[in-house]
C-alpha cells in the first residue's frame, strides 16, 4: 500500500461556510458575531481523505477569501509534496504560507486526519496517548445584558462555564451568575482590563469561587502582567499573549498557563511542541475553541489526554454543524475512536 500511495499525488479541495450561532456571540470591545465564517480543507491521497478547518477571525485580519486565494495561488506546490508524515508536511507548508497560519492549520489538521486514516489509528494514539477525557470542557456565555446571560446559562446546564467579561458591569455579571449556579466559573477578559481594574477585580472574583482568569490585560502589557502575576490569587492563563511557539517561554513568570488555539498557532504539529515546552516550564496547558465546527473541535478533543483545561464548545455554540462524530455529555467530550479525527464531514449544513 505504501508503494502504491507513493505513486499517487496529493489532491486538495476546500469549501467555505457561514455557520450561524445559536445566540449572537459578543466579547469585550463590543465585538459581536451572528455567524462564524469557516474554511474546510479536504486533503486526499489514494483512497484516503483527511479534513481540516480554520475559522476566520476578523481581528487577526485573515478571511476565508484570503485562505482560498492563497491556497489557489500555490495549489500546485501544496499538491506536489511527497507526503509521508504530517510533521514534515507542516514544515513545508509553514515556509510556503509564512503569513497565513490559519491556512497552514487547516492543511496541517487535514494531514493528521489523513495520516491517521492511513495508519488506522485515532490522533491521540498517533501521539502516544491513551484516551482520557476527564478534563471537562467549559461552555462559554458571551456578553449580553445580565438577564440574558443568566437565561443562556439556564438553557444549557453545564458543570463549567466560561464567562466573557471586559465591561463596566463585570462584577455584577459574575455575582448574578454565581447566585444562579454552583458550577465552576472561569472568566475571560479578552484583554479588556487595565492593570488597576484587574488588581481590584481578581480578589473579588476569587471570593466568588472563580477558577481562573484568561487574558486579563492587553497582549503587549508584559510589565503589567508581571505585577499581576506576583499578586493574583487566581491562575492567569495567556491567550492573545501566546499565539506561536516562541511566545510560550515569554509567558513564564507572567502567566500560570497558556491557552493554545490550533488556528492561531498554525495547527496540531506546533501545538504538540507548545505543550511540551509549557510542561518543561511548569505551566498549565489549556486548549481553546475559536468557534470551530465538529471538524476543528475533534482535533482539539484528541489533545484531551495532554490538557489541564479545555474549551471545546464550538459545536455547542453553533446552531448548525457540518460534521458528526463528537459527543458531549455533562462537560465530557467523546471522540468516536475511528482513525484520524474520527468525524464524518457531511459537506452540507446539518441542523443541530
């Protein structure tokens, strides 16, 4: 089989979607979305096809149209690679698309799915891990009037919630939500606080039993994070401050952990190295969602045996999915155990 496949060229195809949210999704700065644009790649070799995903995020200035244009411009080079292992392919893609890590992520994810199917193993086994989904995923409550945030929480009973903050009403929001649930609460300020605000808010959040704070300050405010790190009674998790591999070491002594986003870091291949580096520095590891469908969310789920914290709620926030194969139950995420990502891509919108 390996010999026959070596005579077969890679083939790449893609589709784009506008996936509607179940509720308009708002984070700090008034950034609201009703739909999630996403880019789906199909990478085929012989009888096998792997799938990958990269959602478009406007404030990173990469659109689905840009991903499509970049891929079409270098399609021949993408397809001519003699594919043997995803790691080698990622290095090739990384140099081929140096300014588009989102596209590299989609292709890298598809390469891992393809390789898993060729090897007959799910991704977590390819990475030398036994399946363990004890790390519960949170469910995100976007910014809204507090009454609506309570209603969304009650609509989705869940053991762990991530609360989007970065408003003048942050304490009112958390206090009100706490009155309505005993679940674990995490807060994500999305770089929406000043140092002075964070110093005032974090002790009060600690009193309310909040588990952690994600990205409290602006990503470039390293001096402020150093001060906050030295005083915070809650774990501080880097998101916008930790995008690529080189950012991990800089986060030491500024954050207690990192939140890896596959789309931003350019795929599963560098994410594996980021986890290893964070562990060597004694830091916690979280992996987060960028509102992926079940395709991208399945890739995150296969990392569960390596994570302390997880945020794999993309399919739960969307009103429409484009794949099946993931199952959620009381905060636990279940993969099918099939080779590769273990998902079935429908190529058509499936109402959830």
